[in-house]
């Protein structure tokens, strides 16, 4: 059996994919976040504490066992879910899942105060970066009032309000009241994999059938412009962005290609060719289509000399106007499709990458075969679809964040 979709004993949706002749396998397990709104930083701090000890192993023992068996473990907070990853040698599968299970089910959240202070220091250090600071400003404003806007500065302001009890309650909510989705990719037999997973993970609280109905971010009415002054800078950093439809929309395919054409294809993108190569305005320029379950945003970023701020903004407007009023060429559209498919191939090369994306699309409610379905839609996108999307979303309801000396 090369691929199968099944459920574990606790109703966890689970996809298995066999990849022959690979010595290391990967397992991902995602838990949906169901309680909104929640305290900024609560889940961020929670995922940092999973390696600080369990009821059966202290932090040193955990570290030693993971090293001994060359097991790679991580926990990460995404916008819509908590992600657990474990990568291991095939012969150590059961040991890896036993440790994995212990961490997920028996974490004690030791060294809470120490980890909170460590997190504070890391946030402060990260915000020393101008790029991090402008991204923080942009997301805080485009998703204002929503947990998608819980950026580092928002978390930093709330960090002292988070207690160990808060984090434990958050953990209990995630474990007990969530949709759970898993993915395995590697060279192990399906029945063996499912048996081990049921043995160690099948007694976790029952997975909910449906993803939670959550409040979507507010729409942007009128433009919102934010300027941050930092005296010691020698560059200006600018992000301009719009809220757009997300991955479950009929526009997803066209927006994805619009992103490639404008600024996500590196040296061949319009923004790079026009603003950097021809006009010499940019150190860095690119666009991004950032997708979450409840919302998405499309942004343009440039790092430039402070004297070029207004010229750069005018350059943004000119490129937006071109794509709104002139059809892209057939060749440019085909190149964009090939570029996007190439990116997808690159990010799904390893067992870990394959499992990651299948688990991601599963927990987003899109199906484990989302890439295949999306690829068919992308192939059908026309020149007119690109123009229509540009006119639909690139309007005067935007967020503009500028960091300047």
C-alpha cells in the first residue's frame, strides 16, 4: 500500500504515505486551536515548554534520549493550530513514538518562569532587526483585534500576564477539545504504523469531527498608514498590503500566480525588474501571499534608501496599475505556473516536508490531496483571471507600514 487515509482509535484523521528506500521517516500531529480570543503569547509560550520535562523524563533525560536515537522533535505554534513533528530512523519508530507520546500527553511545564524570561529576551533581540520590526507592525495592523495579529510586540506587552496556570489550561484545551490530524511518510508497513500509533496515541482525547467556527479578522475600511521612526537606521523598510481571499476561495489559484508574477519569483518578477534593476530603488523587493484558514493577505515589501520612500510607493502603484489594466502575456503566465509548480516540488522533496504539508492541509480542512486539486485549478487560470483578481483586491483599503530613520 503506497497511500491510505484512515482514522486512529480516537478519531484522529490520519494519512499514510509509503516512500520506499528512505532510512528516516516523519510523523506530524496537528491540533486545532479552538478558543478565540485568547491571551497573546499563551500558546507561543506553551509550545516552548514541551521539552522541559514530562512525568516520566526530566529535560536532561529527554534531551539525552532524543540525541541517542537521532530523533528530531519540535513543537510549533501556527496561526490556526499547534504542530508536533518527529523525524527518526525507521528501526527506531516505536521508541520515537513512545517518546513523542510522552511529550504530548505528560508534559509538566517545568521551568515556566525561566522559559518566559528566555522568550522575552529572544523577542527583544529579534525586534532589533528592522525587517522583523516592520513585519511586526504590518501584521499587528492588518489583523488588529484578532489573534492573527498577536505579533511579538503584542506578546511582549502581555507576557507578564501569562501564568503557568494559563498555559496549562491552554494545553488542556488543545488536547481535550480539538480536531486532530496526523501524517506519516516513510518506508514502513501501513499496518505496523497504524498499530504503533493506536497503541501510543490512540488514547488521546477524541478528536472533534469538525473544525471550530471562529471569528474572522475584520475587513479593512479605508487605508491605514503607520510610520515608525528609528534614528539609527540607514535604510527604510516599507510593507503595503491588502486583505484577500484565502485558500478555500475560487480566487486562490489566480492570487497565487499574481504573487509569482509581481514579486515572488525572484529575479524574474516585475517588482524586481522594475524597482531594483531598472530604477535602482531597492536592496530587497518582493511580494507575498500569506494564507491562513480564516483570512489571507497580499503584501509588497521593499528595503530602500530613505530618500526613495515616495518614489518606491509610486513604483508600487505603477506596477499595480499595469497589472490591473493590461493583460499579462501568455508566456509570463505560463512561466508563473511553472515557477509555482517548481516551488511546490522543492518544498515537498523530503519525507518530513511531504508529511508536513499533508498534515497542514488536513488540519486546514482542505483534504490531504490539496496540492493535486489546486494544481489542476492553477493550470486553468487565464490572463483575464489575473487582471480580474488585481482589480478586485488592489484597492484603497490597505495597510501601509513604514520604518524609517
